[in-house]
C-alpha cells in the first residue's frame, strides 16, 4: 500500500493551496482519528494509523472546489494513493458506521470529521448542532431529520468504541490535548 507521510501530506496541502483554516481542520481531524485509532490499536484492533493520518490530513484538500470529495479523491488517486482516495471519496456521505468488530480506517476518519469543528475537537453534539444551523442558514432546514439520523448512527458507533476502550472519547481527547 502506498501512503504519503505526514510531511508529504502537509506539502500537498500547501501545493494545492488549501486555505490555512481548512489545513487546520484537516490536522485536527487527523489528530482526532489517529488518537482514537491508537487507543483501539492498543486494545488489539488492527488499524493502519499511517493511512488514518494521511486520509485525515487530505480529506478536505480540495475543500474550495465543487464536489471537493471527488476532486480530492481523484487527486490522491492520480498520485497513487488508492486507499487514501477511497476514504476521501466517501467522507461526506459515509454511512452507516461499521460495527466495532469490522472497524476500518474509513470509519475513524469519517468519525473524526464529525467530531471536529474548524481546527479543534468539539464532540458529536456540538458539531451536529453546527451542521444543522449551517444547513438552515443555507436554506436547507429539511436536512435536519437526515442529519439527526446520521448523528444517531455516529452515537451508536461512539458508544461501541467507548465500551471497548473503557472510557469516553471526550476524556481520551482531553488527555491527548494536555500531552501535546
């Protein structure tokens, strides 16, 4: 599997002229997903932390483009990063989350994206409240039931992860931010 390093991802974000605030978001998503992935890996789950980090860092590389998930996925694929491309391509519409016994790197990158607002971890409730408000501001209040349905799936997935870890993701992220 070909996967870019963190340094290569940061260089790609720069070369693609991804805005600084989007780069900050990508870094926070990658950090969140890798933190959860590392904790699960320590409990015996087979996860590729390098793939999680690369896909998290590059998931919004083309955020200023229409259908940014397609543009970003195509860019990653053109560089030979098929697994990263696959995750980027589905990150906006990914559902449902796997059950824990079938957890994948895609699950963790997509979860990280649903737990981060701008450039920091905020948790599911705050992030979903923001998404609902944004949909309403953009003239799509009808999206609320769909967003809440996706929230319930994410909540179920989070509960499975927390059960396996024996702690909340919030506490895991608090500990990580204190150690950085």
